[in-house]
């Protein structure tokens, strides 16, 4: 099972990331853009994800992923249940969400040829 501390280790290693506690929720952001946020009880995690791909992600693994609430459907955002997420998946999702927020040059410098 993945927890906040696991995500924290990945997120804070990414350039320009800051951690914030907003309304009792842990959030990671670049500037003012939140790219990972936890529920208050820390059982679910929302993360930046391309709108056009999220339905396929949810359909492929409905036990793990689910769509955000109606108010957040306009954003590039998906949610997941942490108890169904493995560390490798978490790492990939966090890095991909971060990459959506930073300039391509920053991602390229940090990730090298992986971008």
C-alpha cells in the first residue's frame, strides 16, 4: 500500500515542488498549480491526468481509479484509492502529473531522455 510519505519522497525530489496543507489536506504543487492532493483521511489521492485519457484509465482499473467529483471534472484530474496502488504506479503517476505543470525544459533537465 502507498501512503502520503511515499508520495512525499517522490514529489519533493521533483524540481519546483512545494508541499502545502490546505484545509487539512496535503497537496503538492508547482507554483500555484496543484498536481497531487490527498483526501483528508489520506485514503485517496487526486492527481493531474490528461482529460482525454482519464475515461480509459478508469475503465481499465475501476477498483483503483475513479473520476473526480462534478466540480473538478473541468480539470485534468483523476482520483485513486491508495490501498490499490502499487509503488511503481504511484511513482509514474506523480512524475507524469508534475511534468504537466513544469516547463518542458525543466522536465527534460530533471528526467533526461525520459521526457
